[in-house]
C-alpha cells in the first residue's frame, strides 16, 4: 500500500564535481520502478544534482533547513531558497544534527512546520542511543521524540510525512539493528502516530529504517512488515552500491 522509499544520505561527502560523476554512473544503470528513490546531499551540490536527475523521478533533498523565512541568521539556508532550486525533500532532526549541533525537538518541530508550508517533503529522523536502549528506554525515547516533534502539526501534513527510525548506535558503526528489532521499533512509531492522529493517518506515513544498511542486509530489512524504506549513509556513496540498494 505504501510506496517503498530508498534514500541516500551523503552527509558531508562529495564535491559538486564528484556528485556529477556519481549521477552519470548511477543513471547509466538506473531503471525507474515502483521504488521511490531520494538523494540527500550538502547544499552546495543541490543545483548540480537537481539538474542531473531532472526527469528521472529521483528526488533530490537537502539535509537541513532553518525554520525562519529570512533574516539575520548567518550560515543558515531557508526553505524558500531550497524551493527555488527545485529541492523537493529535506531531512530533519538527524541524530548528527541533534547530537553535534544541539538541535532540540522544538527546533525540529519548527523545521517541520516550515517545510510543510513550502511543500518540501520532510523525513523526520528519530532514534535512541545505546545507553537508552540498554536501559530499556528505546520505546519511550522514540515515542517521546515523535510526540514532541509533531506537536501542533495538522493531520493532513502528517499523512505526507516520512519518519526514519535510526538507532544512534547503528549509524556508521557497521552494527545494524536486527531486522526484527527494527521492525518492532517502526511499529512503535506507527502506534504512537496512531495514538496521536488515528490509524488511518498512521497507515499513510512512510517509515524507514536507517543504520548500517548495505546491499547484504537491505532485502531482509525491506521485507519487514512495518518498514517501508531505508535511509542509508555509507553504502549510498558509491553508484553501484546505491543501485543494489535501490534494486533490493
Ligand atoms: P549509515 O548512516 O548508513 O552510514 O549507518 C545512516 C544515516 O545516518 O542516515
């Protein structure tokens, strides 16, 4: 019922020239299918990627946005600036932004409001730390993030939302959550959204798993009932590896 959604998060990798090379190699082999594909790149590569992927159906997204429309916010980029470039999606609240750049749930919530206003599709990232998981608090932490980040967001916007469940201990570590654990947590997220908005709305939300996804484990993850897609860092950087993920 929900369309599979496979996304690459390039983090702070690749120059524009390298992005152009990636696009050329990827598109030489890529065949569009019923799997939706997204690439989330640093700001400076976005014009190159939007141009290179025009007409292919591949969604080009940013990794961050500031919630104000404009103003004296040195170093920030607005949703209107992204929209002008033809950027159709944006990550919000990635654990590296929450952890390294101290983004709060309130920042994340405001960014969601702004993105929906500009019709840029957000991927809301949530996930617990190893310490929280070992303390048996994973469900509580992730449900709490969902409640805080979606506070005041109307039902019609939530229906268009993608959530990425990314346990912090699995990101870039080579340690993947077991497919069963990932499925369970994606189920917890859907239940929380159902509790807040009702089951019909929760059923519309695309839920991805992220954290050390690679060609060797993508099929098992994608076969889980609650998992609609993957958000992939390291294994999305090479065209052949990303193609294997897209063609899971
Ligand atoms: P990883 O990163 O695939 O390199 O673990 C995932 C992410 O941070 O989105």
